[in-house]
C-alpha cells in the first residue's frame, strides 16, 4: 500500500513540475517578448503603479523557475536520479519562485502603501 502512495506522489510532483515549468516559461515569454505587463507583481489582484519598472525582474524570475523546472523533469526522464535529489530540486524551485514573486510584488507596491498611510 505504501509503495503505491509513494509512486503516486512521485508522479504528481513530476507532472506538476511539467505544468509549472511550461506556465512559468510562458509568463517569461509574455513579459519579455510580448511586453504584456498585466500579470506582473500583482498584490491582491492589483497591478503596481509602474509595472514596467519591475517587469525585467519578473521575467528573470519566471525564466529561471521555468528553466529549472523543465530541466529537472528532463533530468528525471533521461538520467533517473535518486528520488531525494530531484525531489529536493523541484521543491526548492517551487518555493523559491513563490518567495521571489512575493518579494517582487511587495517591493513594487511599497511606495503605493506608504502614500496611502501618509495621506
């Protein structure tokens, strides 16, 4: 029974990395090439006052996250590394991408929040 759970969780993480990698690379493409800043540094669904200012950072974060996620999937498929190695790499990639987006959104909205409190 426990072996089946382990296999299912492996597949969920692996397929999740595929989906996340493609979505993150598509976001990087939208930001860097198509110049679509509509989803850059959102905080509670609201864009920052100047999304073009933080767009290059968001593109780099998405490009790095997507590249590492897709590379991890390819590494698992082609080389079949130990579970602990690719699981750690996939988990750290997801968490660091989430933290980087959070920090970027807070930084982009920092001046806006100060202006509301002072006024």
